[in-house]
């Protein structure tokens, strides 16, 4: 990670930490635009990319293509419906204790992970005439 975050990067990261859920770049931009130190949309995305490269922010993409951002310390994983786009957050990370074999890493430095399952929610299964899956 960079030795020190800029004031704008700190502001962006703190805004993500205060959010109750993941935010799109547009949502983040709107929140920052309403603050005492607004920043442009291109600047928001540039800083998000740097924060992601430093392992401080993670990004996930919805079936619509929209990117959502959150701080990596918020270890969240989701079930996402490919039909309606609804998302359900998993209560815990099923791979949190997974250890990567050192010889497989080949010098790679893991910063964070994402896990997402795509499928059909019960409502979309019913609408398509399928029997909803039983858990």
C-alpha cells in the first residue's frame, strides 16, 4: 500500500466505511458532492481504483454491469439473482478460513477476495414456472 493516503482518498474511504451497504461510483460521487469538499466523478473512480489496488476497497459487479464498492474490512459475500438483480448478503464468509497453498501463489500477494453466487431468486423461479429451490 502507499505510505500515506491523500486527504481525498481518506474522505472517500471514510464515506464507504460509514455507508450501510456497498455504493456505486455514482452514489459515492453524489455523497461527496454534498460534502464540504466535493470531487468530480472521474476523480472518485481514479481514487477507487488506487484504493482497490492497495487492498483497501473491493469491487463487485452486478449482472447489470454496475460496479459496487465497499471497504475490504467489510467481508461481505452475496447471492445475486441474474433475472431481477436482487442481492442477498450471506451471514458469513464460507471461505474465510481457506488457506492458499504457498507453492500455488508463485509470489502473488493476495489483498482481498470476493465470493458471489449467481442464480434465480424464489420470486423469479416462480415467475418462470419453476419450483423454488428448497434450502
